[in-house]
C-alpha cells in the first residue's frame, strides 16, 4: 500500500539531503493522483517548505521555490480533489514565501487574495509575508500603508519582523531617509516594537549603500545613545563602508570601539580593514592588521590573502608576495585563480618574465585552468615590451586551450603590432576580431590610426576615424581623435561631421551638435540632406519644435534636396510635440503637390488624426492606402486597431485584424499583447480570449505586464471571476489561485 504521509516525508528528507530531482518530485505527484488515499495537509506543507528552502548549491533541484509553485499549480489545474487536502493558511504562507524566493511577488499577492476569499484566519506570518511580497514587487508605499494601517484590520499587530521587512524594502529601493522616518516613528511610539539592532543596522547599511556616510555614522551613534548595542554585523557594515571610502583612520577607531564594547571582531572585520589599507596603499598598516588578525586566532580566508598580495605587488614587492603566497599554501590555504592573477600581474609589471612563466606553469600543474584574464596578463606584458613573437605564442596556447580572446586580448596584440609597424598583421587581427563578433574599442582604433599615420597612410587612417566615430558613443573621445587626425593632415569631410553630429544628438547633447553643425561651413564643408535630417531629428526629439521648423526652412532656402526621410522627420517631429494639426495641414499640402510618401509617414499621420479626434479623415487615409500605390504593413494595421479599440469600436478593430491576417501579415508578439491588454481593461473578456488563443509561446508569448493584469483581474470577486471561463482552457489555471 502507498502511504502519502511516508512518501512525502521521505521526499522532504531527500530535498534537504540534495538527492531529489525535479523529475522525482513530479513522479511523486503522479503517484498521488493515481491513489485514493489523500495526502494530509501537514505532509504536503512539510514537503513544500523543504522545497522553498532548497538551493541550487545543495540540491539536484536548481530552483526549489519555483518547483513548489509549479507542483501546487499542477494540483489546481488537474483538480486533484480528495487526493490533496484543502490548502490551509500554512500552505498559502509557504507558497507566498516561495513567490518571494522565486522573484514572483505579484503571484504571492494573488495568493494572499485567495486567503481572503476563502475566509482563512490571517496569521502574523501571513501578514509579514504579504509585506515581503509588496517590497519585492517594489510597492513599498503600499507596504508602509499595510504596516501602519491595514495590519490591525487583518487582526494582526506589527512586530519587529514586520518593521524590519519594510525598512529593508525601503533601503533596497534607495529610500533610506523614509526608512529613517519610520525608524524614528518606532522609537517614538515605544512599546513592543521599539527599534532593535536589526532595524538600526538595516537603515545604517542603507545609508552607506546610498553614499550617505554622514547620516549612517550619525545613526550609528544615535543607536548607541538609545542603549541599543551594535552587534558584529553592524560594526562590520560600518567598518566596511569606511574602508571603501578610504577613511581608514575612522575605520580604525570603530574597530577599537568594537573591541572595547566586547563585540569580538571576526574574519570579515579584519578582511575589510586589510583590504582598505591595501587599496589605500598603506602596506605597513595592512601587514600589521594581518598580524593582529592571526594573533586573535582568526584564520585569514583567500580574499584576505589576496588583498595583502595585491598591496605588495602594487609596491613592486612581487617576490615578497610570492613568498607570502607559498607560505599560505603550505599552511593549507588553497589559492584560487585570483591569487595567481595577482602574482602574474605583479611579475608582469616588474618585467620578471621567468618568474611570471613559473607561476603560470605552477597554476596549471595545480589543476587551475587559465582563463582569458590570465592569458591577457601574459600577452599584454610581452606586447608592451615589443616581444610580439612571445605574445603571439601565448595567443596560440590560448586557442589550443579553447579560451576565447576578448577585446583586451586583441587590444594588446593590435597595439603591439602597430607600434612595431607590422600593420598588415595588425589589420588581420582587427578583421579577425570583428569576424568573431568582438567589437573594437577606442584603444584598438587609436593604435591602428597612430600606426597608419606614422606609416604615412593617411587615407587608411581617415577611413578608420570615420569607422570609429560610427561605433564610439562617447563623443568627447571621438572629437579628441578628430583633433589628432587634423594635426597630422587628415581633413574631415561631410560624412565625418554627420557622424559626430548624429552622435551628439543621440546622446542628448543637441547644443554641442548644433555647434558642430555650424562649424561645417567655416571648414568649407557644405551640409547635405543627411546633415539637416540629423540635426532636425535631434531638435524635434529634444522638444525644440520652433528650432526644428526654422532648420527645415533653412534647408529649403539653401537648395539642399528634401527627401522622403526629411518629410518623415518633420511630420513625426510635429506630431511628437503636440502639433498634430500643423502636421496634418503640411501633410495635405504636400499631398496636393504630388509628393510621394512612405508608408511610415502615412502611419504617423493616421495616428495623429486619431489623436486630435479627426477619426473620419484617419479612416479615409487608411482606406486609400492601396490606391496611392503603398502597401500597409504591420504598424499600419496596429495603429488602426489600437485607436479603434480606444474608441470602443471593438468589432471594427476585429475586422481590421482579419484584413491584416488575410493579407498575410503576421502580428508581432508586442501587438497581440497590446490588443489583449486593451480588451481586458475594457471588460471584453471573450474577445480577449480569442486573441489569447493565438499565443503560441514561441514566436508570440505573453508579456509580464499582460500576465500581471490577468492575475489582477481574475483574482478578484465579482464579474471577472465568472468571465474567466471565457478564456482558452490553458489560461484557466488562474482559477487555481482563486
């Protein structure tokens, strides 16, 4: 006979031992559904709780919380009936916690709605988990409201855990000042919810994370004045933040105060101090702190050792770093790849190549495979000293080990080859990196441009400058390269300037783009159609409509050719800046002059006409597309459908969708999601269901916002609960959470 109690108890133990797989869990439920013996709620809850705490590091299961939700969803979907006991509030508590752990807090809120609908008594843990779900969903305002006002309505009194959850949520949302206000409210009210060490530590850590060191330190002192003793975690948070801010003298004072107050520093405390001194270049203090740590019987971890080694290597004392490294290894510390990188970089910087290679060989002999970072250290060391044959040999070893080179690898090799005038080989490497999908950066371009300038090939250098400007978004750096090129006789042309102006406009620096645009005539470079289009688009996108119009008139007066793209920019810019009527008038005027428009312009104008209430004109324009020789695309149909739906013309929208379908145009996933959300919001559940049936989960899938809306609608009492049956069967699983 099959005992569900025993089976679920064994399964829970296997989860904790890390021997239960995802398939095993599903097989367990397969057995459950085939049996008549029901599983007690306590057994089910014990199993789900074990899954909730399962992590990928300790189990065959990669995501225990998500699996728990999937199994519960399966129970609801397959209507297990008598095989599974009715979920208790404990069941829902576990599942809500799973939602938080699986980063699906919205689903956790829907489950809370299930508790309310079933009339189960809200427990303290339920209310606290609700707060956690709200905070995870970044709805901290609601969490504060529930904490201060709604919990009492639910029959619960906020406790220290409740406040700590909300304080942490506020701090994680970078609202530490609001967290401080809440903390002070706790202190003022007193009673059983006075701020404890966890509450203070949370807000202190939040201020440090936001860079508000002064506020954090003030709160730390206030905490002690209120008689709340900091624990080791609090002290470590303060010490770590001060060390990262390079305020080592203050960090030292806090450490001494920690010892005086009887809070024993641990390995984390000393590691923070050692790393702080090391990164500040204070080797003597770092070594002293290391000795103090050992005198207290604390065992340094590998991160502590690496910090000290880094400091030694930065001071040109790589030999001492190596001695320390080998002494720590002899004492049983297993070095990681970071330890080897530190030593390799130290020897490389000092030019101790034999020692560098010895460390590299030792690393491989100890079973630590070299990664890209390690190979880059070796290649760069040789390349900087002109030893390109050795660098290329290391590069070959890298390929033999099947380690893919990155931008740093190619930068070192190309720069080294360019410095030696081996430009043919440098360009071969350049082309190779692009073929492999590695995008060149400014370092690569600078090296090649400099090399071709020295070689006298200014035409190639100019070509590389233009190409670089098309790729580099940091305009100041692009301009500096332009200055270098001009200084060696490479004259910029209209393409170069267009690229720079476009870069400025795309980065929101329209004034800098205008300055460069006005510089073109002074350099005897006449702006072309692209020049005007780029600057007008930038002006309209920055909301400078008047300047955009003036630039358009200037373009016409200068005799520059006006293209279809130009009209698209002007009309689109006017519509974007709430000048739809003006855009429509210009569109109609151009139409009377027999200007041939693109379908993109027509789409823009249809949307503009709807926006200002000129619906009949929009419909006429849509109906006349084919007669004008244009072919409507997905955007055309999408604009019509969404505007018809906004107007409540659902049947007309359906007809347009059918026309799109008959024309062979496949709707995008984005359009279908927009339609589904619009219909749901308007209460057209059955029609939304028709569009949901087109979702295949591959090329077309539900967006998170659509799923969230469905959960919100169908987890409520009333009309929508009944209408859920109008959805396709595969979406009626929402009923399981109701």
